[in-house]
């Protein structure tokens, strides 16, 4: 059996949910050429199909180390880092490298007889990079990547959504809305476009239209999207108070004179004052004077004058009250910890530092 036959057989088995058959075909492909980029990629995808996500990441890391020139494997590693760990700092350098190599005219190692494969690969790189840059609070760079994807694939709905998402994060709601309409025109079942439309309506305060758009996204793609949970303002305030009670006692003592408030969404006029602006989809915001960084200074003696949680944006990310409770808590903790110079891992995973 040839290498291409073994790979084709493995993918046919994967697509029909026959994992044992896919493993057997993978073994045959490895006997022919275990170091071939497509065989390495197949190994990773078999691990993914077996719900062995962490093992897939390890296999992708080893593959990139063994074949650093393979653009195909590098994109796979970046995608896994984002999907499995939400590791934007780890994934973004790989994507930025791929973008540079594409700009230099390097051809990706995508193989096959499909003449559009190199273009499709480049579109995927630019779309994934746009997503990573947006998640990294770099909306201008995200916009540039999305524009590259649109230029390569003007009829692609996902590219229009990426463009709209970047416009949304830059507070350009009218242009974001146009991108959504263009995406839906190209693909009437584009769930991501309907979800983005819901976010736009949310910021504009049209919550009935927002819920309709969210429901449509959930109907089209129930695996990836669910109708947001909704709670009354009093119930949300109760969740916030309970989250405050879970903070260490000494941290709470510094919060006594600090206003912790709830708003539906950020005010566009306010977030536009920053460059780049704060995304109107943000979950929370701290405002005030940063603590002094002078040696020996107690950072706990300085605090923002106000912390705001954005109820509607938090609701969009949750499907039930348990998720809502967790997100309220983590958002509050993030705003407090981030302000004090703690990264999210230090404040959430390892606990608060000793401030006694």
C-alpha cells in the first residue's frame, strides 16, 4: 500500500468514526514514512479523535521540533494550543512566523491535487492569527489579518466574520454590522455571524434583537453555541456579593471604600478614549490610579476607585447560573488581581499572595 493510500484510508475511517481502523491505517502509513509531515499530522488528528487532546499537543510539539520547516505542522500546533489550552501567548508566535513566511512567498507543504489548497491554507493562517491577535487585545493587528483573509477569499463568510469581529473590538459597530450582513449573505447558516450580530445588538441596547440573533446561532450550531442565560439585576448583584465574600478577608478590607458596580455594557464614548479602545464586549473594567511601584511600597494600599462588571456581556458567555456564578467570580478576581500586577494564573490558580 502506498503512503497516500494509507493516509486516505485513515482519514476515511476518521470521518466515519471508525477510530480502530484509523489507527491501523496510521500504523501502515508510519511503516512507509513515519517522518513525513502528513503522517505526523495524521497521528495528531487520530489522537484528537480519541479525545487525547493533551497527547495531541505533545505530538504536535515534537513534530514541529523534528520538522521546523513544515508550515502545516506549525499551524496545527498553534491551533491546538488555542483550542486545548486557550494559550494565546504560546500560539501567536507560531502564527506570526507563518504570516511572515507567507508574505515572503513561501509555499506551504499542503500537498494533494487541490489547486486551491495553498490559498485555503493561507486563509486559515490569517483567520487564526486574527483570532489570536484579537484575544491578545490587539484589535488593530487583528483587523489587518482579517483584511488579508478577505482579500484572499472575498466570498468566504468566516473571513467576513473575522473582519466584523475586529471592527467590533475597535468599537466600529456600523462597519461590524455590515460585515455580519455580508457573511450571512454569503452563508445564511453562518452561526458565527449571527452570534456577532447578537453582540452588536447587545452593545446597542436592543436586547430583544440580540436574543433573537443568539437563538439563531444556537439553532444553526448547537454544539458551539447556546442561548445565553439571563438573570435579573438583583440576582446578578447577589452573585457578585457572594463572589466578594469568597475573596480573602484582607483583600475585602481594601475594598470597603471602593465602588463595585454593575452596568449592562461599556459606554462606547468611554472605551473609545483608549488607544486601542477597550472592546465593547469586555466583561469587566477597573478605573483608578495604579499603585506605586516604588521599592517597599504596599500595593494593597492603593486601589482603583471603581470596578465595573458588565452584566450583559457576562451573560452572553454562560448557559446556566452555575457558569454565570463562576464567570462573575473569575471576572471580579481578574479585575482586582490584574490591577495589582498579578497575572491571572497567579491570582486564580495559586491563590492570592500573603499580604499580612
